[in-house]
C-alpha cells in the first residue's frame, strides 16, 4: 500500500499565534492534527505535547521498542495497533494534564486530537474533541469522526437544530479534550481502505468556516494535486473570515496491496512499501 500526503496550517485572520500542530509520516502511516485550547501560548504547548507524545510512542514501537504504556483496556475486535494508538493518546493526556497542574501559566490548557493510522491492512481512526476526520470516496464526503462538543449534544437531544448549531455562540465549546481531565475517553474505529480514498484531517478553523459541500467541491476540483487542494481549503477558510487557526492535512490512498498480517512492530512500514528500516 502506498499513500500520499500534504498539509497546510495558517494562523487565520483574527489570531496572533497558531495553536494548531500537525504531523504526517507516510513511512509510519501516521497522521495527526491537534488544536490547542487555553490562553496565551498554552494551547500551542498542549497541541505540540500531544503530537510529540503520540508520534514518539508509536515510532518507538514501530522500530521494535516497547509499546506505549497500557493505560486502559485493549480495543476489542481491532488490530493491536489500535490499542497502542489509544494508549499513546491517553499518555499524552497525562503529560498535558501534569504540565498544566505543575505550571500556573499552563493552567487549563488542553487540546483536541484527530489521528489516522494505516496499519495491518486497516485504517485506524481516533479522536478527542471537535477536530474532524473526513473521507472522500466515490466523490462523496463523509465525516468519520464524531464531534465532542456542546452543540452536537444539544442537537442529539433535540434542543437545537443543525442549522442553529452552525451559528450557535457555543459552537466551539468542547465537552472532551486531551489534558482537560486526569483521564480521557478516546473514540476509536477501524475503517476499510479503498484505492483512491482521500482523508482530510482538520481543525475547526476549517470545518467551522467552510461547509461540507464546498470542501468536497474543492477537493474534486483539485484532482490529483493534493498541495493545491490544501492551499485552496486554507484560502477558502480565510476568505470566509478566518476566525481561527486553520489546519488541513490530506492523505490519499494511491495504491492498495495485500495486507501484511505479521502483527509486530515495524510491520506497517513494510506494509506501506516505504523501504525504510
């Protein structure tokens, strides 16, 4: 299997600093976007700590080292890598919550996280907060992640409509974030992979400003040019107001081969055909 990826992040038009952090590693098949929460620069610190912790834990395991600490039950019915991904996010939660408790300037900091991991012939997705993972398949856009936000809960309870949620002054209030509490619940799911699938991992600086039909149209118009697609999405979010930091990370499945079922550290590098030891 082979993947192609590109990403763009932008401060937007109303913020003075960028609290988004992303990571894309085609060789590991690991893709992350984190949107920091907190005053001053603490949101930036939280998102960076999350990405670094998750990246480092999974990279160590993939190179034959110890897996991330077991900080909860295994993910039932899923590849082993799914449990390690979730545990790396749980560890990031401990790191961020500990830093926020130890240093007054970091008090209250937290971050959203969306993660995609290509491993064992599967696409493993994990998320906490309201950053999103979309998939384009057969020219249709589908949100694969579920927002952990106040307005989503209000819509689910029938308290407000979806149209009201879009303009609600509480639309950016998250109900779950990495580092917010001593422990965190991580949503995780396993999806099939098809050649030509395109994933979009993004912060709410994009999804709040650009409606889904326009996201899909932009991706279709860009065709095979992922860099153009990323640039166009960021430009569109800024043109709509750029109220927040904007991050877009695109992943395209360009070739699907036979799944590697070895199930041991390092398997997904070989599975991706990256040729790296």
